């Protein structure tokens, strides 16, 4: 008769051979050794942050894949005055 493995936290699988990652990388990356390796366009510990297509300029910041520009600036990357 075989036993059933009871895995420690962070491990899964029939023999507890696989590691888990935060939020299963939100389905936006691959999990290896407790670390999410995010697909292109995503970032963060759990790949939960959508990257902006370009780096936000002039003090703008990225939120949900879009640059939010400070007053006086506009455009996809906040480069237009």
C-alpha cells in the first residue's frame, strides 16, 4: 500500500515535486523555484502589473498599462507638451 504525500507550504504535486508562486503568476508567467518569470508586457512578484508600452516621461507613471501624465503633458508616454 502506498501513502499519500502531504506537501509543505509552497510545494504541490503527487510527490511534492513542484513549487508554487504567488497567485500562480496570475496566468501571465511561468513559475520556477517560487519565482514568477513574467510574460512580455507584465511585471511584479505575481505578474499582476501590466507594463506600459513605453517608459512614461516627464513625471508620468504607469497604471494598468497606460501612462498617467502630470498636468501639461500628454501622449502615450507623456512626452507631448
